[in-house]
């Protein structure tokens, strides 16, 4: 995390939010015992899966928001690969699965979805709504 935040080779020299190529909006969220809100919206099973993947409850997270003007898949994958270079996991809005860098790079599938598989997620949910 500190390498990414302080390394100007990877991100433009800006903050609040940082942007990558004008398409990703990056927020660094930190949690501590007093704040205690980082994973407050997570269900117990999802949080347990995250803790099992990391080995403990993480004390920080990076949130990426993708502009609706673009697909964003290439940009998300590029930045997530930098973030996970030295360990950790990533989650996305389509799945509670904590994705490792190896899973993301290999295109692994979990519950019929790949990391950042928003198209497949919407297709699956549209099928379920019609059923």
C-alpha cells in the first residue's frame, strides 16, 4: 500500500480522490478501533471469507470507482495488479469472493463470475429476475 501511494510512477500526483488515466477514482479508506466502519456494511459470511483469505481482518482498503463513461476493465485490472503485487486480496461489487492476484490474472471463475465480471453479473441477475 505505501509503495502505491508514494510511488509517482504508478499514479498521477494528486489526491482526494486520486485518479488513474482520468477513469478510475481512487479513495484510500483506513479503519481503526475508534472509527470501526470500514467493513460495517459486510455480512458475517462475507467478512469471514475476507478474514480467512487475508489471515486477519484488514485495517485498510482502497476503493476504486469507475467512471460510467468507460468499460474500465483494463484500468481496474492494471491498478489491482499493482495493489496486490505484494499480497492481499480484492473484492468487487459483483461477488463477495476475495480474489487473489493469481485468480485475477488467470481469469478464475467463482460462482459463475470472474473478478470485475459486471457484464456476466448483470446477465445472471437478469436471467434470475425473468425466471
